[in-house]
């Protein structure tokens, strides 16, 4: 339900705010988590169920979501465990996040049918009944009042659906599985969605597509706030898609001020890291393609890179080994402030997995989304509009800021390549969503991407369509572009890439 | 043809509770009016800062339609209120 505010969105945000409030207000050395017994009642008050059949179930779901939002595992459904168990372990400024990152809350899942054809009330049992005539496996017969489909015969060819003059036949599937480009969603023994962690690349699209809010990822807001309150020096690296996410009055400068008002010492643009990445990838491309490597894939989206690695191992060597912009930015901070903690703030769930990687762990301490950040603002009652604008001290180029949009990454790399070797023609192939990514990777595997630069993004429209965003994609694009154009540097080559002061 | 003024609070709390989506849905009414070929009144949307109504028992978003306050506003309620206002103004 990307781009639409539904009760699902509301519940998710209320949980973040609950956890954030506690994180900011609790006694720092306290071990009392009774607050969370009340949380589910604050979010779901009264005795009448609003969202589901039972208010008890609604609250039970909130409780598991709360644990996930604190970075903890859910509790087993069939065994006793206290809600607050392990919460003291989560009450630290260190990383506690572990796998699995993305979780199906089993009893919240309604076990939607997987890809099924059904005859609806629209059926008038007409005389012609073309549905039966076109069915290649004779799966449709005329019942007493309507056509009946024999599911054991149906081969899902769509013919009946197209033939019915009353649009009486529908095909419906699981929203989560349909959103998943990695085909990672199967069923458990009760028919509920189950994520195959081997196949999952953590793009997070299932989270926003489940209409029952049954899927959630873990969050690190609790640890981040604890670190801030323990007076640790925390730096934030903000992804370029942040512009416009917090409402029309929250200008980039005010958002920056808001993040600092949380107690964060300094904020840098991840776009700066994008510039570093563009320079590397352009060089790599010019050096290697097509003599040593058929093509080069961009590296900034970890889900795309993981997807290529898992599904196209033969060609995954061609994905650039450059650090993602997040890592480049974090490395720069840690180089100058080895003891500072780094939080990446972005639209992305995938980066949460990336930051669990042993190589990246030392640089990125926490990853939170814009939506989670909104929960922090709300809990701390920060009114962005009332703050004085602040400025990023070292800026990223226009191209680095445009990394937020599908097409922006390839453009940035091409622009650098052009400035180094104006005579070279760089062909671009690009895709957003993993379904589309699969297509271009299939072409590449068949040798049809010779000499190309391949840009892949897991999210629709690129990072502006990430699961952790708050703004509708088309608007977000406009905002990102407008902000990009205010940069004093056009391309990564123009950026002096100064260090921190 | 009258003009309807809709003030949508886009402070932190109201934005978090879906204010931007309400603004989107108000803009989407223009399309409907074109499709229905209906005589419509002009709707002016104003994004307003926090009015300090939040933080208590009542949730946002807070939306004012021609001065009339709606609490815990939802897309459907806001759109319906605007539509009916438009229609009565056009009578
Ligand atoms: S497209 Fe962007 S937001 Fe989405 S998974 Fe990739 S890097 Fe993350
Ligand atoms: S944010 Fe809307 S009244 Fe405060």
C-alpha cells in the first residue's frame, strides 16, 4: 500500500512512537519495562475491535510489533514467554539487531490463498458461458447457480477470466508474494506466509504490501536513542531521498536541524558517499568494460547486489565491488572520529542487512528509516517547522543527490566517465523492482549487455520508493530534484570531497 | 462558484498520522471532477504548521474545512466533506 496512508501505516507509526517515547523518557539505568504492558492499550483502546475480529488479537499483534521495534525477536506463539523478556538486553547503545530481519507475525497473517481463480457473484450462469468453452483443461463446469472451477485441474492460463462478459472471474494472490521479486514467500503448514531466508534479499517490499500488517522488520531506534542519552557522540548519514519526506514545511535545512535536535552531533549527506562511489565505478567501468568484463553493474542497492549474487552467480562478479554510498560516508566519519557512532537514516530496509555484514559492522552502528525517524521526532515533540535551518557542511553534488531516483545512479556514473573519456559511448540498461532486475540480469547472462552499465534498484522508482519512506513517489522525485539542483557541484568530478572539520 | 479553503496541519504529529496523504487525496478530487464533468468549486489547500492541538487525548491529523474542525481526519471523511460542500455551493 505504498503511497497510501492506511490503518496499517498508522499502527506501524504508533508503535515506533511508543518505543521512542520510552527510549527518551525512561530512567537510563532502569530495568522496568512495565510501560510496554500498557502500550498495546494506548494504541488499541476500548473493548471493541476496530481492525480485526478481536481486540485481544489486535493488541497481541501490537505487542509483537513492539518487540520487533526494539530490535528483539518475536515470541514463540505456542510457548509462554513474557513480553518484557530480553528487553534489558535491548536497552543498550550497542547493536543488538540480529537475523531474521523481516518477520511474518504468524497469527496476524490471514493465510491468503496463493494465486487462485475464483468465480464471483457477478456470474449470471449465462447461456453462452464462454468460460467453459475456452478452458483448455476442462476445469470449468456449470453449477447450480454459477460456474464452478475445479482447482485441481486449473492451470492458471487466464483464458476464462478474459472471456467472461460479466468480469465474473478474478485471479487473486498474496499481496506479499506478488510484491516479492525474489520469490521468497512460501507457506507454512497452516498456509500462512513464510519467508525463505535463503532467497530473501531484504528489499522490504512485502512489509508495505501486506494489507493485514502481518509483516514487520526490526528497528534500531531504541539502541540509537540509548546511545544518544548516554552522551555518545553520534553522527548521522542521511540518504538523498530525505527531501520532502517530513511534510511541505520541513525544508532540508529544517530536517537537518531536527535530526540534530535529537542529540546527534553532526549530519552528513550520504550523497557525498554516492559521489565517491560514482568516481570509483566510472573508473572501474572505463578500465574493465568491455575488454575484461562484459558489463558493469552498479553497487549502491544492496538488495539488487544480493539478488544478483543469489540468482545469477555466473555473472555476479560483474557487479561493482564499490562500497555503497552509506558505507563510504560512514567510513569517512569513522576515519576522523573513530569513537563516534554512526547512524544511517534512509528509506531502506536492505541497508539494515548490509550493516549486519562483518565487514560493514565496524562502520555503521545503526540503520533507521525515515518513518522511524518520524517516530523519534514525534516522541521528542520536535516541530521541524519551528527550527532554524541548518546547512550541511560538505555538500554532495547534484548527481549524488539524484542517486535517490531510478536512473540517477547510472547518470552520475556516465557523467564522470564522460569527463574522463569524452570519446567513450556508455550504454545504459536499467531496472527498478527485482522483477525487472531479473529481466535485465537474464539478458546480461545471455551476453546481451556487452559494453553496458547496468543499474539495478530493488524499489519501485528507486530509493524514493523505499519501504521506509513517507511521501508518495512522484512528489518525492520532484523534491529530490529541486534540492539536487541547489548543489554547487554538478557531477561527482566537480565535488572537492573535503573531509570533516 | 464558491471557493473552499482546506487547512491541513502538517506539523510533526499530523504528518506522521497521514496529513500528506490527505493533501494528496484532496488534489485527486480535481481529476474526479474532470471525469464527472461536474461544475466544481475551487478548493484551496493550505498546509499549516502545528496548532498545538496534538499531544493530548485526541489524535491528528487536524483539518479545517472552511473553518470547521475535523479531528483524527481520514482521507475518506475529508474528501466526502469537500464533495458535499461543493455540491451544495453549486446548487
Ligand atoms: S532501491 Fe534504494 S531503498 Fe530500495 S533497497 Fe535498494 S538501496 Fe534500499
Ligand atoms: S502537528 Fe498538527 S496540531 Fe500539532
